[in-house]
C-alpha cells in the first residue's frame, strides 16, 4: 500500500507541519483534517477527546490514510490512549521534547491550557539544574487565526505572556499556531532559541518515507473540515499566507463511531 499521511488539528495550526513537509518530503500524499466543527479539543475531557480522535483517525483510514500525526498539542496529550486506533498515530509533543538540546539550562514552554496543565513538557524536559517555565498563551491562537499578528492587541498579549521568559535559553512553541508568528516571538525574545516541534516531526516523517524527498512538486493534498470551509480558507491565508483554492476544501462528514473488531 502506498503511504498517505493524515494530519489532524482542531483548526489550521497543522498547516505549519504541512509546509515543513512540502520542504523536506514533497512526494508524500496528505489528508488534512481540520476538526473545527467539533468542540475545541482543549475544552473536551480526556475521555471525550480520546473518543473523538479515535473516530477521526478511523475516518481518515477509511479515506486512505496509512498513518496519522496529531499536529495539535492538546490532542497529543491523549495520544497514549489511542493504541487501539485503526492505524498508527503519533503526537507532536514528543517531537517538541526531542527538539530541545540537553545542554540548555532554562527552557520556556508556551501553549494552550490543556497542553500546559497536562505537564508533559514540564516532566519531559526536566533535568538536574534545569529550569522549565510553562505558561498558558491561549489568546495568541485566536489572534493568529484572525490575522491580528502585529496588531496592538496581539503585541500587548505577547508582551504580557513572554515577560517572565526574558532569560530563557529556548522557547518551545507548544501550539502549532505559534510558529506562524515566529518573527514577533523572535523580536520579543531575541536571545532565545525558538523551537517549532513541527520541524522535527517533518524530519522524522521523511526518515520513514525517504523516497518522498525527491519529488519535483508536492503530491496530492486533500483538505477536509468539519467546520466552515471558507473560515478555514481565510484562517489559512491570514496565519500562513497559504492560499487554498476555491474548491480546495471539502466539508468532512462527522466521523463515524469507531468499532473495534472482536478479533
């Protein structure tokens, strides 16, 4: 069977992973599932999120995906509960952890409420003598999707959020929206290394599918959303400067209940 990667995000943050793949593995077909029609992943209970993601992964498998990356840190907090999913699933958090050099003494992590509350970055980055500061940066995602990066409102929220992180050696962008605002993070924390987990995730994917790096142009990209296709189109253009064609997004049906085989 030819490989086809499913990318799952509640919104359009996972477009950053797709952009990275287009740079290093353009020959890999991708099914992108934006689940914006569902309750935001950060507001679901762990059981609800696990059930939802299991259904989404099953739907992507039905459509031809052979593996799935959860390009969403909130979703990735329950990846260990998805062992019974229809196809292999990996989360973005492990790539964020693997991206941080061991010799750094102070690390900042910013993400959504669920991501920070889960403590996976805090525990995974802990080292003797290292300081890890984890902060919720929830308002920034909404600014990015709405195209308000660089606005007075965005800059005020950014300054407030990063103020305690002035002396960190590195900042982990633990929400896949945040790399779309990398220039502003770099300006706010000029001495910190910015870490985008999607970059390492793309590298790991191409290591599994080395033949995909030699394509002259990107392979098939199919975009599905349970939300509003026009809102996805506008959000993608605002956040990433990527234009999805007028007919480039299909409305994904609600994922069907996933029933495990009795075998």
